[in-house]
C-alpha cells in the first residue's frame, strides 16, 4: 500500500483544488493511505467533497509573505509546522501542489529521505506572480524528485539540462456523471456559459464586451457566468454600462457545474492566462461546443482549432465576438464541434492520467530507495 501526503494551501473553489480532490479521492478508493495537508485552518472546509478515507489535516499557518524579512520568518515558521505534520503522516512520497506548497514541502522534507514531487499548476511566466516566490521556486525546484507541469510551454521553464527533473502531467478530466433529469431550469436558453474566478486574468470583461457587440444580432441569447472573485463588482458595473443587465447573469459558486454545462449551448473561455483550464476540459467532456482565447498556456494544447473547438487571438474583443457569432448563428457548426469535443477523454481521461501518476510515483520512490 502506497502512503501519499498531499500539501496544498487550501481546498476552496478553484481548478487546482478540484484536481487535488480528484487525485486524493482516486487514490483513497484504490487502497492508498492518503493524508491531505492544507495550510489553512479548520474554519475553511473543502469546497469539493473528499472521500472519508482521506485524512484531512489543516495547519492554520497561512499568512502574507510579500515583505522579505517578515516573509522569511513566516516561511520558517510554516516549514517547522509542516515538517512535523509530514513526519507524522510517514509517507512514501509527498506531493506539494502549486508554488507555495511546493516550496514549503521541499524545505520541510529536507534531509528526511522522503521523495517530494512538486505539481505546478500556474504558468511560470504569469506576470502577476510574486517575484520573491518565483526566485524560491527556481532555487528549490532543482531539489525536487520530480516537477510536474501541465503543458509543454510551461515545461520549457524547468529544463532538465538546468538540473530540473520535470515532465508534463496533464490534469485528469472526469467522465461526466449522468445527471438525474430535473425540471428546474438552471440557466436561461439559449446561453453562452463561462466558468472561473472573477479575476482579471480570466478575462470575463472581454467576454462581456464581445457579447455586447452581438446583442442586437442575437437578442434571444444570454451569457451566464459561474464563479466568484474580487472583480465581481467591476464586472457588474461593466454589465450595467453596456446595458446587459437582463441578459448577462452572475450565478456565483455552484456545486453542480456539470448540470449547468448540460443546459448551456456554448462554452466560452476568454482568459488572458491559464494553466490547464479544467472548466474548458469539463465543458468538452460534457459535449459542449467551445471557444477559447489562444492564451498562455493550455487551450492550444487542449483544442484542435476547427475540429473540437475554436481558438481566437487573446485580448481581441472583435475576434472573440466574431467567433461567438459564428457559433451562435450556425447550429450545424455547434453540433459538429459538440460531437468531437468529448474525445478529450481519450487524451486526458481519469484512468489515463492516473496511470501516469502511478508510474511516476513508483519511479521516484524506487529511485530514492536506490540512492
């Protein structure tokens, strides 16, 4: 039986947290002993359901590390607490999810002879990334037994010739569970649907602006946005300014995302940056025609343009509007893309990706034992 300890900042709403829950639950149901350590306290439970066999340990050691001096002190404090928790879990392997947890896990496992995998979920060149943490990542990731990146473009930032043990490990895409038919209409019809954190990086302002250009041509259509975030008030103000209050809807956080996707007509991803967008993958798995901006990184390695989705230039409202207009005007094109979209499961389905994880975990454990 493999014992794995997973480390992540928290288990709130988000694509990386969703993936973490998928991995933890899969391994727990396949006989592994899984400990999931979060840096947040018990007042912030997991947004995503966790199998009862997953042991959840919440440390309550989060805090601001942007100031150099205070940051070093707090990092040291967090490392000491995390080290004790990892030792107590006695894992065969530890996996740190995302930058902060990856760095802390590597520091916490120093000289413990526990193999550490860092699962990086952000695009390394993301401009808003904290430079202090970027430096720590560059230094510490060289000591990881393995660094997994979501895309080939992200892999380029951690080349093996510079001392990194790195591979591409895509996110697993779940086969949609057949929903019980409900009479309740979750979204208006017909509707575009967009999902994600209401943050500038997700580009919802671009989607709203593009939709505004199509309002007169397609007055029956709606735009439905799922998610919460710091830019909600700003986006609602843009909606009012463009006189779209009656046709652009913010539904907030929802648990039954697949049920909403099944009732939608087109999925749109208008992001400025991505890692490996789970919402896009899940929309395709549900058989939705999708349109995405060709941002860094992710969509271009998921969508084959014109075959199972459409790619448009990033931050180009006119191109976004034109692409949406094509789909909104042509039911045949929507059907063509919808039929091809679920083939994403052939590449990134749960069993395929979890087999990759199992092989890599076995490899790093054996390699560490042979040292």
